């Protein structure tokens, strides 16, 4: 178990934290975070980077004191946190403005709740509004503002509290590309100029380039359960130049890490040869004992085929994932499931931030519809244990059919119920495309194409 180093600059310290939530059906608990150790120092920007479901936002709320650890402890300035963290303010993905209040009044809300007198809180709010570039809009209502302006109010509302640590939970993800780039750049400029009203920033993101652009240190989280795989130091002068070879090297390494759960996270990424001593993983990926414990990427066969067709059109031996994401304007949560599905089915290989089509992947992307279905079926049976097990179960039944609940119950052992249902839906979509089985939604029953139920339908 990794120990946490205590320093005078430590603002928030997370020690051996584990967090679980009761299952909605009352069948035990779902473990969201396991054995988390993390320190946030004064003077740094820390990014929590991970796929959806890795527990990033849960960890943020634990450090904010909005959730209580199941075990372990969260310290704020060395003292155990037992309630809401008074040294933290949060900017959320949703704007969460009160529509009946003006920009100025929305900015003042937190100070008013603290009992600050009107004149003093108004002066502080006006200063914060000016800082985010909204002076002149003090009397405007949220309905009069664009999405970017609404999020600026969110930042002003957090800034006015002068928190020691500002938490940002995917604050730019609801914005269009140009507005996101503009606001992200302005926040970075404020930090670099020393005008930021907080001593540290912790940002939750699944956008790899955003993490490298904004952060000094990137903490990479794995899933099932959420755990810290390691961290990467962004050893670049501020502001981080996207054209610098080191920037690209770090982005490439993180793409490789995010697409491969077994890849080692390197703390210091070298441009030429990234063979640096890795940060020891606090937790390891769970040992797979059941075919139903291996999650399927939530993408359709059509999306996989379309993605591979784009790779074929690039007509290159291997394609840089970072450049591909930039060109397609895809976020990590959009691109990684496609990469994972392609790699799972052996249609592509991902190494060192590059993706390369296999021969069978190229064949799948360029052949006829009927042959592509045959190839998909072939690869599913060779590489996807969940679907192999589902078909085997059906073949062992005289009727050739089984209720959906049977398979969802098996998935419930490894995933929260909502995710178990999503896994089942993805498995059904893949199985139907591969013509392994059919599904009757009205009866919630899965069956073999040549079963009695299929013949009667």
C-alpha cells in the first residue's frame, strides 16, 4: 500500500480511501473507488484523468466533503474532514444558475449564505465578474447569456469564495469547441499570470489534451473499481505549448495508457525513449474469473466498421491517435470505445499512441456487407468470452432460449445494475449483428436463430 507524503504545502490528502454504494436492488454494494492515495499541493494544477465510470467525480466529491469514505480518511490541511470542505469551491459541468437572479446576484449567492454584508459581498462579486470578463453583464439574467457566458458566471461564483483549492468537474464539456478553447485558454492565462484566486486547482476530465494543456500533474485512474494507476508529470514551461514535441509525447503516452488497462503509467515521459521507472500502481486490475466481468465497449458494429473505413482511407501503416482525435473532433469517451472495440476484435492494434489496422481489420472495413458479418462473427467467437458464453448457454437449453434477466443477473455480479443492463444491450446488439442469437424485446427473451421461438415468429 502506497504511503502518502506529508508536506507543509499539502492542502488535501487522501489516505487509503475506499468508497462503495449500496446496490439499488439491495444485493450488496458496488465498489466505486479502491485504495486511493493522493495529495494536492499548494501551487499546482492536478488533473484527474480517466474514462467515464472510473470514479473521478466521486473522488472529487470525497475531497470536497460532499461524500464520506467507506474506509480511509480525507485530510484538509492535515485535519480529518468530517463535513463539507470549507477550503473548496466547485465549478460543475452544468451551469446551475438560478434563473430568477442576475449575473451579479448569482455570483453573490455563496457569500450571502455566509452572512456577509451586502456592500462587501457586492464589491467582491464585481471583482470576480471583472476577472472572468463579464463586466457590463452584471444585471443580465441567465436567459440572456450564451453557454460560455453562463459558465463564466459559474467561475465567478467560485472565484468570489476565494477557495484554497478550486475543483472543476469537466467544466468545459458542455460548451462548443470554440467557446471551450477560448474559456480554457483564459483560465490558463489567469493561473499563469498569478492572478488566480486559489492556491491550487483540481480538474476532472476525460479529455487527454485538456489535461496536458492545463495540468502540472496528471493522475490516471483505472476502473472496476476506480483506482490510481499512476501519474504523469507535465514537465513543460507554462503555458504548455501544444506544438512542443514533449507535449505530443505525453499525449501519445496517455492515449496508449487509456486504451490499454495493462499499460504502465510513466511518471516522466521521454520524447525519444519513454523507458522511465514507472510510478507503482496503487491497485491492480482485477483478475478476470468470469466472461461476464469483461466489459464490452458501448459501440455498434456499424460504428466500428465506419471507424475502420476512416483508418483505411488514411492509407498509412499506422496513424497517430492524437492527430486522429483532433481531425475527427472526438473526445476520449467517444474515441476510446471505438479503439477498444477494434482492438478487442483484433481489427486493430494500439501501441505507443498509434493505431494500426490488422489484415483482418482492413478486410472487415473494405469487404461486402455479408462477408463483414461473417468476419464479425468469427472475431466475436474468438475474442469475446461474454458472447461465447451466452451462445453456449442457449445451445444447452432444449428450447434454445433464455430470459434476459438470467444474463443481466450474471452481469450484476460485476457491474452496477444500470451498467449491467447497458452491457446486456451491447452484447445483444453485437450478437444479433453476428447472427449468434436473436432478441424478443416484448418478452425480454434471447434465443437462437434456429430455435422453436424463432421458427414460430
